[in-house]
């Protein structure tokens, strides 16, 4: 895959371009900053060839590459902090939700053993479901949410080390 960004100003890499879909020079990537678009490209195809065209009179190719590295590093660090925060939140919520889960299991056993009536077995099953629903929040954080953030962070790290061809036009 080859991707080329034609920028009106170098700042369009880090700020959303002010181009309307009604403008003749509007491009599909203009819905977000150019660097964010490049992250999406790299996440979908790590071997993509990326070219960025900046206009004369602005920063040179070296400055643009350095800015992309700084931006990517800052965003990766931000995601690292968010990952740590989410793990901490999941571990702290695991204790009270684990207690609720254990209590609902005990109550479920008591309800199930109290009689063989269909109502008591229904209540027992409902208590187990309630326990799993309560426990789901920390499980979701540790099981899926963290990995989404890790994938985004990996995209920023890849952009920082990716060969981006910057030309002045």
C-alpha cells in the first residue's frame, strides 16, 4: 500500500485541516490530523509506503520527520499512562466485584438447596448471572480494553520508527 498526504501547511499533520468536502482539494484523510491518519494506515498495513508533501516556506523534511517522531512518542507515552491507569482501575474493582460475585454464588447455592421448586432454581440461576455481570467490568478491562490501547500505542511506536518520505513541493 502506498499513501501520499499533500499538505497545504505542515501543521495539518497535527491539526485537523480546515478543508471542506465542498473544496476541490479535499481528500479523504482530511477528517482528522494527518498523523492520526498515518497511524491508521500503519496499523492496517505495517509495510505501507508513506509519503508526505509539504509546501515550500515551511519546515523542511528533517524537521517534519522529527516532529512526527516527537508526536508519536508523546501519544505513545500518553497511552502507556492510560494503560497503567486502566490496569489499576481493573485491579481495584476486582476486589469488590469479586466479593459480590462470591456472595451471589453462595446465595445461589442456598436458594438452589432450599427446595426443588422451579422458583428457587430460577432465583439461583439469576443470582449467578448477576454475579457474572458485576464481575464483567474488570474482566472486560483486562481482557479487551487494555489490548485495544496496546494496539493503538504500537501504532504510534511504529510511526515513530517508520520510513516516512517527506518532500517539499
